[in-house]
C-alpha cells in the first residue's frame, strides 16, 4: 500500500491570541507548518503530502514552499472543524487513494515532528489491521473536579496516554469512520466510534502541540537542540 499524509491547516488559531492562524506563525524564520511538512515530505515511506487549507486562505501563496519538493500538494477544501477538514482532504484524493492505502493525519500545529516519529509509526503499524497513533504515557496525576473545582476523583494514570499525531489509518476505513462521526477531535476517536481499536505507538513529549504562546518557545528550543 501507499502512504499519504494529510495535514489539516484550516484552523484560525484563536487560542494563540495572535493575529494570524498559528500554522503561519514564524518559528525559526519559517512558517510553523513548514517544519512538519518538511519532515513528512522527506520521509521515504510517504508518497504525497496534502495540506488542507481554508477556502479563503490568502497566506499560503505568499510563502515559498519549493524546498519541500514535488510531494507537497495544497488543497483548498478546509471545513468548519478539524474533522471536516480531514474529510475534505480524503474526498479530494479519492481519485488516487485505494481503499487499503495508509493515510497519516498530522496536525499543522505540531512542528517538532521528527523523522523517527514517522518511521516508528509506519514500521510498527505496517501489518496492523486497523492502524493507530503516536501517544505518550501520562506523567501527571490527574484530578476530576466539579464546577466549583473541588476534586471528585483522582483518575489512575497507569493506563492513560496522551494522543498525538500522526494518526495512521487505512483510507476507506478512515473515510467511513469520519463520515459517521463529525464531532471528534482526532481520527482515532472516529475509528473507536466505529467499533475498532487503534493501536498506540509510543512517541515522546517533543512532538508537542502548539496551542498557547509558551508552546512556541518550547518548540523553538526543541528544534534548535535537536541532533542532526
Ligand atoms: O485548534 P486545534 O489546535 O485543535 O487544531 C488542530 C489542527 O486542526 C490544526 O492543524 C488546525 O489548523 C486544524 N484545523 C482545521 N480545520 C478547522 C479547525 C482546525 O484544519 N476547521
């Protein structure tokens, strides 16, 4: 099977309190999204990288993406939610993706994706029926609280993982799952809602999601201090 990456980048980034969508914030002199796209485009296992942009995106065309090579393919078909944007991308590539091809969905907001994250995910799931996702074991003790912030419960963390991306599933299965579950915040939830069980592949905390301004500083530090 072939491997296609889909990177939804049609969000507005409202939690960053920035004037522009976070995928375009500058990180070490490049748009934030450029970092992960460059790792995906360079991955030998990946055949094409589709970036799903908002229909009224005006910024994509103002940047130079030529260093990423011919695997990079922008699609202006973003939707109202992340799941809609991914589904838009899946529909747009229907002509070239076979049912059994793998799709790796990666957040535009995770710029510190490393080559080994992609390699490990692809290798460990190669013979899996369903597919799965990168994840890290939860390190903190978790509390569930009521609306007055009184603790009701300490949630045992031994079996808890934080979901990351990429999340890798078969084209037809992912499309069917997302068509049936539009409210989900990640692809794995849609697969679970369809009654299947995604597998967790252990990544690490460097693959962080940039949500708040502090995350941008952490991402910069991680990229600057990475070997190679
Ligand atoms: O907002 P959040 O950080 O959860 O967004 C996760 C990813 O989904 C980002 O890459 C964002 O650009 C993308 N997204 C999208 N279409 C939307 C909302 C979010 O592609 N309507």
